[in-house]
């Protein structure tokens, strides 16, 4: 199968991988013929990429980053607990999170187990889901990316559990933000953005006194928008004052935010998001952590079409773990001429060959006043 921009798909093309909602229900089955109306509907739902059937890549198998069971359990718990918190806040009641730590710890264990079984770098782009609330899915994705980074850095099992719980709950303070601001389709005013910027402190205040939540987890919520040069919020902390866990979550948070479809901008591709992170090295983000993150995530997802420096067009068919910028690719054309017989090359073994372009989605700039 082949990964393509939804807007570039011709009607009549067959879907190569099913599309789910975040409850795990299949919205479109593998093999269905895509009509113009269906393609328009997918774009309206925020599905910027899909896998399609392609004879040249029919042998490619794309595995999900985490299992369906893990994803559904995680989304279920996030929705339930976050909505419970939101309801308590609306009624001016004290937050009842007795089961928060236990349930989410089980979710973290499941995610961690799935990640450790993956041989290749992670690419959440391959998991095609339609979600009904960005915060729930974002919290899950940030946890997956954060744990992948933490495993790459080499944290202990105890630390991985702390980091994972902090990542799952990093945006819990947004439950106190008025929905008309949180879900506003356009850009926020300065006043509205000031309200959004209160969510780290609100989340910290929610978590710090809960008996089953550690103070470290609470500080993950408080500090995930802090930046090394002091330009972050809410406290304007600098390098050494920011907890290491929060630095990891901050990187994962930005990466998922800019690669996710939002109504006010189109998503970046992974290599563009990594370029954004690298542009902030030693000012906003820790260089060592960004380099580790680039090893943990797939720069070029399996199935995506790329152009090589010698004008050959190819499709990524396999990752090279530890250096996902040098994948195995299948060449399908040379200097604009389609080949009758494609062939594979391993870019780890062909150091003079580089990827210079990737099929674009005409993504908008990453700057946003909602992340």
C-alpha cells in the first residue's frame, strides 16, 4: 500500500487501510472504492493522509504503533476521567480522581509494552483515526511519543511510568478552559490566548494534592510549555529550572500538535516537524533530546513517496531504526519516466543518495496560538 495526501487521490482508487473513529469503529473498510463524495468527506473530517492500494507496493505491511486494544482502552479512560473532571469543575465540586492513577498507570504500561515490541521508528501518521475531541487523542499521542523518546534516552522502568503518567495528564488543565475558546475554529485573540495559557497552572493545581498522583506528575502539567530560553509559560523558567520530564513532554507536545490536522491549519509532515524542533535547539529545546527524538520517530513514514537527489522517485518501504532519515526505498521512476520493474535500495548502504523532497500536503506554517 501507499501513503498519499487525501487531496491528491483520484476517485475510483481503493482504500489500502481502514479508517476508524476513536472508539475503534470502522468508518471505511480496506478495499472500498473511494468516490469524490467520500474523499471530500474525509478531508472535511481532517483526514489529510490515507493509504491506498498500489500494485507496486502491495507487499508493504504497515503496522500500527500501538494495538487497537491499547488505543481504545486509553481513549476510554482519558475521555471518562477528563469529562468527569470537567463536570466537577462546572458544578464547583472538588475533583474526585480516586481511580486516576491506577487506571492511567495500566494504560501507560500497555503503551510502553507496545512501544518496546516495535523494531522500527514510530510513525503515528500510519494510524488513520477520526477523533471527536482533539484533547483526548492529543493526550494519547503525546504519551506515545514521549515514551518512545524516554525509552530511547534510557530511563528506568519506574521513571518511564512517571513520565508516561505525566504525559497522559499534561493537558488536564484544559478541562477548565471555556469550550468556546478551547474549540474555537479560528485564531484566538490575545485575550483568549491568555486564557489558554492558564491551563498548565490549572492542571498543576488539580493534580498536586491528589493522593494517588505524584508531585513530579503535577510538574509535568505545570512545565510542559516552558522553554530553555525563558520564552515559555506560565513561569518563564529557563534550562536547569525545567524538570527533565517536562522537557521530553514539551518536545512530543509540539511534534504532535504541528503534525495533527486542526481546523485553522493543515498538518506538517514528520520531517517538517523535526526541522521545526531542530530550529529551536538550544533556545527552546534540549539538543540531546531532539536528537534522541529524531531516532525514535519515523522521519519518512512507510508508504510515503519521496524524490531522491538523482531525480529518482521512490516509495519508503522500511525503516532503518536509529537512523530513520535513511530508510529502505523502492524506486518507481527515473528522471520522470515510470519504470516497468521497480527495485529497492537501502539508503543506509548508499550514502551518496539522499531524500530531497517528499510528497507535499501544502501544509500551512507551524505557528499557532493554540498549542
